[in-house]
C-alpha cells in the first residue's frame, strides 16, 4: 500500500476534486499536564485538518492556555469523568468531522503520520489502527515489560477473536465518526485501545493497520502503569469474549455492572492530584 508523503504537509484528498468530496478530519488529543509537550506537537499538525479538540483532564499546568496560544481555533473540552478512555469518549462524541484521529499530546505519536490514517479510511477502512510492528513502524518508548505484555495480549486477542492484529495496545488510531456507535466506548482507562480493536472485530468492521513510529515522550512521565493497566486490559478481553455480544446490547443494569467490575481494579488519576 502506498501512502501520501508524510513529510510534506499535503492534503491527502487534494487530487480527488469534486468527484469525491473531501471528508473532514477532527484530531482528538487527550491531555493531562502536557504544557511542555504541546509546542512540540501542535505546530506539526497538518494545515488541512478541520478541527483540533483538546480533551483536558483538569491539568494542573498551563496545558489549556498553551494549546489556545498555539492553535487559536482549538476546541477545549473538559472530560466528564477520569482516565484516557473517558477523555477519548468525550472527544469522539464532540467531534464534528467525518473522520476522527486520536493523537497523544506527549510527542510520542507523530502528527506527520495523520495522512496515512486518513488515507487508509478513504481507501475503505472503517478503523485505521496504528501498528509499531509493521514495516516502517517501531518504538523508542516501549519498555521490555510493556513490549512483552503487549505481545502476549495481542496473541491472546488474535486467538480468542480470530483477528490478525500486530499491535493491540497503541493509542494512534483513526475512525469514521459514524462508526463510533459500533464501538460504543464504555471504558475509562488505557484499555480504550483494546476496546476499539475488540469491538471493531466483533462488529465486523474493516480494520487496516498502518505502520507508525512511536517516539519517546518528550517531557514528563507516562500515566500508564504496565501491571495495573495490563490487568485491566486482560479483564476487558475476557469480559468481551465471554459475553459474546457487545456490552452495548445488554440491558443497561447488567452493562453498568460489567463496567464497574472492569473498572474496579483501580481508578485512574484523580483530577485533584498534584503533578
Ligand atoms: N484527558 C486525559 N488525558 C490523559 C489521561 N491519561 C493520559 N492522558 C493523555 O493520553 C496520552 C497518552 O498518555 P501517556 O501517559 O503518555 O500514556 P502512554 O503513551 O501509554 O505512556 C497523553 O496525551 C496524555 O496526556 C487522562 O486521564 N485524561
Ligand atoms: Mg505516551
């Protein structure tokens, strides 16, 4: 598959003309104390995106002010709950464009790769899933523990769900906004990426993996805890497999109790925690 030249700021639809009207693109960026990283990310966004949504988790630094200074048209929303999954749910719900791209704010996911994701969707995919294990992808940010855990969980999912994912737990993804209903995000934490992959498989969506290079976070430390969040992901996989149907089709009460049991192990960082 060929991709538009990532290093040039081009609109992947520019050549389509009036025949294929260009779908609009929202970039959803969850932020938690990323003020020092945003200057390394926001200026690199392609000029042709239609919307930048920063979903802030009540940062204690100047994240919101820095985002507004760097991108005056930014839509800032504050997440209603806690955790990255909750932030992405709020951001995807708020997105007004046809396509939603999820991008980290810490400098680890490259804005220059956005055309690859958009291109994959334009070519017919429902979900474009970043992979650090395809040729052209890789990571400077994976510890041995995270690499091993991700490999094991990916294998487990491929066996249980008959999928062929190469990289389960990676936060760089894009989907058509109209497909968000099939995914129905109902997890709060870092298991969000796994949920996207599992629900997409179960809804028989067309998933295309896109090679992606994960850089090291520029400033600060990760909010992810490999053991705690790995456990949450494992519980989610078992839960999705044993229920055998989307949790969204279950009666509301049962669905809430499943959500509670998945979320029980720990709660993500509370909004009033210090830096
Ligand atoms: N709004 C919000 N963003 C979060 C939360 N946790 C992490 N993020 C953001 O999600 C992205 C990925 O988080 P990070 O801590 O780097 O996790 P890692 O990339 O898996 O190591 C970054 O942009 C974070 O600022 C949260 O609870 N709320
Ligand atoms: Mg990161």
